[in-house]
């Protein structure tokens, strides 16, 4: 069996997730070969050293489209918005170029995964099961994405590489992709080109492989030590004042104060929300913040939890309104 892993690991958490996934594949599928395809430059070899092949492609093309989602937190009387750039074509390009490379080295079929697939779910990939599901003239196995039937997942699917045609590859074209209206999400587009190039010669099947980071949820990873206090912590900008703030919700106990380390300064912030057993909210004193480390909650020291990647773009794209 061959597994292709698509990745953009720009934080330590994501890098470690990639490494854990590769460890799990080697442990549970020892005869499997892997290709890691990366669009991020600063991934040290220690994180992908267990892979058989590694491709770095700096292009990481972004489309001019963007997506916006939001969540309303009642006890805070705030709506938290998130603007996301459309990196869907970057994923599609990784798929296309991986296929071309795999064809070149004679790989006939491959399972495709995102770097943040749950390592515990690797045992669900069973080559015998795959071969029983797929007919000889079929192209692949795809799982539905979301609650509707008009989208296929880009993070777990199986392809017969030797059956992929030029017609399919030519559909993965940035000019063509950019013409698609922004209400057509990448998973819609993915299913549409599968139907156009493969007809109905594929299987729809859910492998039940969970994603730990890249889904739209803002929730903390399941293994986070902060889960015993709350399930969500979010750095956010006040849209009106442009002040940087931090919020938690779905608290499991009343939180009066949290101690953060920001720009080398350790400081305790107090909760401005009356319903402390549900939420925490405070304004931060610094104006330039690239990372935040949680070091204590209610004066109880916690294993330091780092929130990094807080670029100017992040603060602009993550904001709240009253």
C-alpha cells in the first residue's frame, strides 16, 4: 500500500501532528510506503524523516476568493468572526502534482490523507477492504464532506493512480478554479471534476478518519491539558476599537483569571464576563502580539500552552462584534 500525505505545517503543533501520523503508519502499516507533499518551507527533516519520499513545493497558490464564518457566544453577547483565505486550489494542486510524481515512479494506487488525520484511525485503512470495495474499472473511493451530498472530502480518499487521465488533471487548473463562484467550496469543486472525468466509476464510502486540526472548529485538540478548564480559547480583535483580546467558552468551572506570557511579559488578566462558569473574556495590554502562552488558570499553574501564528493577518481575520 502507498499513502500520500498532504501538508502545510507552519506551527510546532502541526509539525508534531505530521510526525505522529508517520509514526502511526509505520507502526500499524509497516509495509506501507509514504510520500509527504509540503507547501511550507521550514519543516525540519526530523518531522518527515520516516517518509519514503518528500516533496517541497513553495508555490502554495491562494485564490482571490475568501470565506467567512462566525459563532455567537450568548453569555458574552459577542459574535466571533473568522475570515479565511481560500487555499482550496493549493490542496488540489498538491493532489495533482502528487499524482504526476507517483505516475513517474510507477505507483499504481495511493490513499491520500491530510497531515492532521488522527493517528489512532490509521488502522481503519485496510488494503483488503479497499480491494473488495473497488471494481477493476473504478477510479477511486471517496467520502462525503459535510451534511450534503454535493461535496467530497479532500483529506481522505483512495485513487487508482494508473487510471487517472489527463482530462482529470487538466481540470485542476487555477484559472478555471478562480472562475468558480465563492459559494462553491473546494469540496464541491472536487466532486464536480470527479464526476466530469470519472462518470460514476467510483465508490462512495466513509473511512471514518477524523481530522484533528484543519476542520473549521475552533475547539482545542482533544489531548490538550486545557480541556479540563474549557474547550475553546480564541485570540480575537475588537472590530471597533482594534484592541486585541482573548476569549474562552464552554468552561467547565468558574474562571476568574488567567495568566499569560506575552512578549516575554507574564501578566494575570481578570474575567470581564459575569457568567464565569461558562466564559472568560479580557482585553490584552499589548498591541503587537505574535504568540500567547497560557501559564496559569485561577492561580493554578498549567502545562504551558502556546498559541502561535498570530500574524497581522490573523488579527485582521479573527474579530468579534457586539
